[in-house]
C-alpha cells in the first residue's frame, strides 16, 4: 500500500514537473531519455525501500506464512559438500 502511494505521488510530481519545464528548449533531443531515466531511478528506489522494509519487518515480527502440516524440511547444502 505504501509503495502504491509513493508511485502515485511520484507520478503526480513528474506530471507537475513536465507541465512546468520544456525539455525541448533545455535538453533538446536528450530530454526524453533523461525523464525516463529519472522515472526508472525513482521506481527502483521505491522498490528497494519496500524490499528493505519487508526484510526488517520479517526479522522483527516474523513471517506471516506458516509451513503446511505435511511439509518437510530441506537441509541446507554448502559448496564444500557438507
């Protein structure tokens, strides 16, 4: 929910920015790729922030998923064969 809200806010601010700035005069042909790169950067930051928040939440509170009644444990294998 938070990530969706941040994406909506980012979309709104990008629209406001594009309404105020003309990339054709400032950056000429490089304006469109610059705006796409800014949006990709913003989206990646939201994604990584959400992943980090989920990791901290899982370590603090615990996972919401519980193993099924008939599930088995798979032993962890290391590269040295143990």
